[in-house]
C-alpha cells in the first residue's frame, strides 16, 4: 500500500476520522451501506482486472472488498481526507487529501463516491472531474442520503423519545448545512449526471428499518457523540443527549435509515 498526501483538511465534511469515536462511526456506516453498494457494483459488471477509485473511503471496508473483486490484475485507489482506517493490500493505493484539490488517475473502469458529494458545495464540478477519471464505458457510482426525508420513526418507546430524535436530527442537519452540505442533493444527482454527459443513468433508492442498538440507531448515537458540542450549541442539553443515547439503544425503538440514492451512469464509449 502506498500513501500520498494532497493539500490539507478542510471544513466541508461533518465528521472527523481522527476522533476517538470515528472508528465506531465508520464501522456502522459500512455495516449499513456496504451490502447495497456491493450489489450495485456487481450488477454494473465489476470484474477482475478493473481499476477502481473509491472516493471518501472511510474505514476502507468497501475498498477491501473491491480489492478482492478486481484481483488479480486490477487495482483500487482509495481517497480520503484522513485515510488512517483503510487497510493495507498490495493492490490498494491510498491517497490522503481533499478531492476538490486532487487530480485523479484516468482510465478507471469505475469510480465510487459514497456520502461525499452531498457535503461539498462544489459537487457538480467534482462530478465532472470524477467522470473525466473514467475510461470510455467506465461506471460512475454516486451514493448519498436524502436527508430531507424524515419519516423515519417506525416505532417509538414514547412521545419523549420521538421528540428527542427529531430534535437531534434538526440540530445535526442544520450543522451540516452550515458547512455547505445539501441534504436533498441525492434527488438531483440523476439530472446532474445526465447534464455531465453520462449515459444509461439509473438511480437505486433504498432504506430499511433497524431496532434500537443496531444499524442506523448506533450510527445516530455515534454521531451524537462526535458532534456533541454543536448539538449543545443548537439547544440540546447534556441531559437530552444522555437520554437520546439511551433511547437509541432501546430495542422498542424502530427507525428507518435515510433514503439512500445510489445513482449509476456510464461514460460514453468512443464511437
């Protein structure tokens, strides 16, 4: 595994891979999202020998799976602001840096950007750069949550539990928007990809429910720990947060995740 660094960390992303809680958060994201992304990449034709770039690789769980799938002969480039959690492998190159300041290797058979573009105001310019990294016929996979969809509570232990969950989401999403995130970008990704010149554009939309102490509930709990100062600044109290974390571990709670929009398009093949 080789590592290169480009630029410094910036304020666009809502979370920080260097915090004590980051390893938990990234693991939960992989557990929630990896199976769906793997299925879509397999359907897109992922095969040994492909060169793939994984943008916003996080814990590297998808990167590691890609490494296995493209071997022998293929290669995976993992890009992240802070790639400390990405595992080593002979056919993985890790690039540490900001995708807004980075030139990508061209001739990729696939580029994956999961939970990246929703956070960056320059998302459409970056989309064009991701497309340019593709070989003719290469596949671009852009996956982001639609956080404007808020009908997530399938079952709540109490009205107070529902109130705390809604208060938490209001504060967390407002924090993201203050840093340039667009919580509804995922719904517009297909149109943006078509404007960029991609073809065969399709969007896969999915979610599922999780009981307290699993999946999305664990992720929300982790997020509440990572962004505690901002949640307190938004009006939540320490008592609120303690109670919220207890609710998120309660098996009587059932939450759906945000709607995950995974949009796939291909760079046109040369005539």
